[in-house]
C-alpha cells in the first residue's frame, strides 16, 4: 500500500482536531460561569454531555473512515486508475 492511501488517516486527524476545538470552547464556557451554584451545575452537565457526544461522534467517524479507507486502499491496490475517482467520491 502506497503513501497515497494515508488520506483516511488525515481525515481522522481532522476529526480529532475538531474534538480539541470543541474542548477549548467548552473550557472557556466553564470559566465564564458566575458564583451561582445552579448555573455551575447546569454548565457542568452541559459540558459533560457535550464532550461525551463529541467523543462518541469521533469514535463513529473513526470507524467509518477506517472501513472506507481500507476498502479504498484495497481498490487502489487492484487498479491504480481508481485513486482520483475514489478521492472525489
């Protein structure tokens, strides 16, 4: 398998960078809560479940990109002219 087929890994890195960006945004939100205890509890639950959803979405995205990347690598190994067609799709 050639280095052209590392594109699926780049897509996974993009999803990971999205997770890092969301974590930075959530950290800023956590720092902006006032002294009100109920607001802090609501913000804590919101941040927890937001992070949980982003993590689960990244997990599913990683599995999908792995399956598609593997099949694309196998298709490219059989026929070299398919690389551009696969990349466009």
